[in-house]
């Protein structure tokens, strides 16, 4: 019998989120090679419009679990409903995008089903009929090939950006939408989510910046930030940072670039002492030109750099400031 | 309140890592280890809650003999005692298996709250804490940036993507995974280091937990690890710092045209 793939569709503010389309693209690609079918599952309340949005993709069907208890996302409610859908449809694979919501509930679902979970994968390949998933380990220093046990369903999450949203095949007709009665009751839900909010002091908008100088752990101490600031001034650039710098309080959180901070797309991104873990790359890989300065030539940031400088930033930056001043003056 | 902290010892960030002969893990000899960074923040949060509310902080760490060092560090910072889950049978487990072992070890402890880092710096699956909650039958929340305990309930600030947050109201007992940056972790004092020498560390083996190997058979395996295939077309600039500066400015001006 042909294999079947179920894709979890996440939504926010009445729209399917972008990483879900990437997960659909991944599922469609796997299905094409394996002769498998792809279904999507969506949970929430009053799902008619949003189920129609996902049904535009080339899918076997869309499974919608509608209920008041699913109006807001909770790990208890979502896992209850998904477990029922999975037991009902018995998919061979369940594919998710590795979003913060999925990170919150997919391990619980895997534990309820007593299955392994191949989380945060970047891609896959098929070898001797077996699916091998590729993911980073040791903060991107190495990649790992991992396999899941034979028992189905096999659960996989893909990192945002691993597949392309524009690779999604649209159907010639909308996929049929089936309602599944799997809504949880209050006893399944023990956490009460409040409204989503942003910190009011989000003062800096790096998303519109044309030039960015960003600093990472390599800056070593807060007093050294002055060097990065002087470089940013010489360039006319905004100053950004990787997560550890903001965690340490050396720069405010609104300077943070990466999956938990801002996503930027400047003309120039100059990374000083940033190793470039995947969480950081997610936030800056839209930059047109990337310059990376790092003392470790194996640092993952060099994978996305246009120009690389392997060296000590404290030696490299001062003459760079001088040269920039000359060019600006001339 | 009784707070359990699950923490992991991982290779230090500065270690130069080499792949082992089998090609499926790193060479574990001749490298330095440290406490997984997000777990350091989880420990700090536990210590602060104890200081505010009274109670006890219990460390729970799974790993070989070397993990003793990570446990000592946590005790030196102010944790009261520790469980060291050490058994050859625990090697090569996946997150599901590790969570089952933690669950079996922590169930008799009956903690009011269990905290751990949101993910590990080595494998980074980000699963163990959430699975542990499920195996203990407890509610959980993840990627937490603030905790406010009030009687039998708490309010936690959960980080979402792109600078968004959300408060979650939930009962105790529960499991939380802690995000880096939630607090400023303390350093151990000399007095703390001395005091740690007399704090109890209990070794816990598979036999102590009444788990059989079948129950924790891995559903996921690492086949091999390898350096990422270089796909980038990075142009490396070389020379003295001055020469590099001249070259880079020229490239930015005339090639990339961003100046």
C-alpha cells in the first residue's frame, strides 16, 4: 500500500504560517519520490476559511478538527486532537515545521505515541529505501545523519528555510476538507494561554536597515562593544547582535537578530565574532552581502558569507575603520 | 517548594571537537566539559525561587562519571543535593528513553516544579523536558522567560517567534523548559564550593529505577556525524590586517557596491 504523509498546518491570526507551506513542500517532494499521498491536519475553531487556504495546495485531503477548546493553542488540547487523528488515519509519516509552537507540543505527542522524534532537520535523503534525515549537532560544528525506527507513525520536524515555500504544488481543484470529531474537553487542557504581546520598548527596527554590523560572543566583553560601534558609525550602519550578547545584557533585546529576535535583509551584514548557529542564520540569511570575521575557520557563519576573514576581530577591525573613513572622506 | 533541575554536561564551546573512529560521535577524550548553557539559567531560576519561597533544589543529571563535575558546580552554586543517573545502559538513549529514566528517578521525589534548559548544546533535539512532563503526567510550558509562582499556580512568560511573548497560567506541579537570558546566573562562591563537598549525591542505576532495557529502546539513532559539506562560495581575504582592510573596502565599494 502506498505510504501516507500527514502535515501539521499551523495558523496565526487567521492565516497559515509560512513555515507550514515549507513543510507542505517537503511532504510533496518526499511523496513524489515515494509515490505517497499527502494530507494536512488543521486544528482550531471556525476553520472553514483557513481550511480552504490550505486546501489550495495539491493534497489528498485536509482534516479539520473544529472545537471551542481548540480556539487557542494549548499543548494538551493539540496533542489530544492530533493523537486521535493519527490513530484514525494511521499515517506513515507526520511532518511539522520546527516552529516554537511545534517545539512546545511535538515531543509530548511523540511521548504519547511512544515514538522517536526527528526534530529540527535540514533535509533528508533516501538510501537503500530508508529515509535518512540530516540535522546539525554541536551548534552547527557537525551535521548528523539520523534514522527513525520502523514503527509508524514516524515524526519529523524541519527547520524553517529548509524547503522553499514557492515549491508548493497547487492543486487543480481544492482538496476535499473532512471534519474529524476529535476535539478535546476541558480536562485535557491544563494550561491557560493569555494574549500574545510584544515588549513596548521595541525601539529599534533592524528589519529596514540597509547596513548592519552584528556582534557575537567573539567580542568577549561589554567594554569591547565600542569597537563595533565605531565600525558601525564609520559605515553608517545599525548595530545588531546574536542572542548571547543580548542574554548577557550587553545590548538590549531589540538589537537581537535570529529566530527569537528580528529577521533582517540588509544590503550588507558584517558579522563580528558570530559563529552563525542555525538560529542566528535564520534571522540574517536574507542579507545580500555578508562579511564574516571569525577566528575559527570552521565557524558555520562562513557557509553564508560572501567575504570571509579568518582572524582576530580586534586586529582586523581598527584598520578597517580607518579605511572606511578614508573612502567616505574621499 | 521542592524544585528539581535536570542538567546535562556537554563539551565546552571552546573545545576543538574530533569525530571518533566509528564516525558516529565525537572523541570524548581530551576535551573540556561544561554545564549545558540553558541548564545554567534553569538552575539559577530554581535557586531564586528557593530563595524567595523556601524549600529545596535537587539536581538530576544523567551521564558518565565525568558528570560529577557538573553536579558539583550546581551544588556549589547553592543546590541542596543531587541524583546522578549513571549506568552503561543509559548510553545511546534517545530523548524519549532519557525522559523515561528521568521520570522514574524524579517520580518518588514528587517535586513541585521541574526546570531544565530548552535544549542541549550538543544534540539540540529540544525534547527531553517536554517528554518528561508527559511521562510524569504533568503539564508543561517551554521557552520560558519569566516565572511567577503564586500558591498552587504559576504564571510563566513564554517566548514566541520574532519578539512576541505570551503569559501562560498553569497549575503546579509542572515542568518548564527555560530559555537562555531569563536571568543573570551567579558564580559559585568559595564558601559554596567548600559546602558542596558535603552535599549528598546519590548514584542511581537502571536497577534502582525498575526500568527494563526494552522500555527505553531508542526510536531514533545517530548513524554518523561529519563536517558540513561546504557549499558556500565564500571568498576568503588574506594578508595583514591592513591589507585585508584595503581589500575588503575595495570589494564592498566596487564588487558588492554597498558603500
